[in-house]
C-alpha cells in the first residue's frame, strides 16, 4: 500500500483563510483539487473515499473547504458558482507556488454544484489544468464557459439520477474538449448504493492517471 502523508494547510488571501488537507503519496504524478457540492467541505466522506483511491494510484489530493464556516450557512453562497470558481483558482495558484506541488499537473474533481465551479475554473485559467472529473455534477451551472473548457473532461452520473443525466448530456454537447460521459447503472445522485462509489473512484482514477501524467 502506498504511504500517504497528509498535511493540514490554510490557503489565505486578505482576510480569507480556507482550510484544507493536502495528501501527498511518494512520487506523486499529479494533484487533484476537490470541489465539494452543496456546502460540504474537506471532510466529505464520499470525496475522501475517492481521494484515498487516487492517492493509492500515485496522485496527490487537496481536499478543501471552498467556503468559510459562516459562508457555508448561507445558501446563496453555496450555489454561487462564480464565488466557488474563484476559490478554486485561489487553490490552483497556491498549488503552483507550493514547493511540494509546483511541478505537478492539476486536476479538478467536482461533485454536484462543485462540478460547475470546476469547469468554470478550468475554462477561465487553463494553464496546468490537465483533467476534470464530475461526479453527479451540475456542469450546466457553468454553461457559458463549457465551450471554452480545454482540459479532458469525464462526466459520471448515476443511472437513476434522471434530471441530472439530462443536464450532463446537454452540457456534454456544448463541450469541444476531449470528453466522456459515463452513466453508472443503479446509482442515485449520491452514489450511495453498494459498489457504485467504487466505480466512480475507479473511473476517476483512470482518467486522472491518463492525463495528469502528460508532460507539458
């Protein structure tokens, strides 16, 4: 089993401090930033499950609270995709300056509303962003930015998550980057059914390994 060192980090700008956990396996081949949905943060059990899988495949992870505790109680901010994308870009700048990660390609893993923020961030500042994965995501929330996304993008949706399937199919058509849409049979929005989150982690791991290993 790969040894992973976890480091608590704080990403600051002005009076803002965002708390995160940087997971670093030895010889990391890329780093994946998690954009959580609906106000959840760095302790999200589902995203931690996926992060552990990625770490065992040699990828560093940054699990981050995109909102402060006060902001997370404000439903308007939870769905403020522009704000969440701004916070992801702060994390990207931090990773690019941090000696432990500044030589690694960056991926975004977005869940629910976080997927919209991840895609917007990837479109706004594409440098060093090698791949995006969306789990049960709302890529439609980034609709004006979708044609500008250059990073290879994987959309994963539960087979029983019918409204979100349609949103992902519509978003998929707007994207001109390398892309793939996977529908996981028997899964609802949160992938709570046995074995379904494992499928998400496996597919995400394959996608990030394929693209974060690319040089340049």
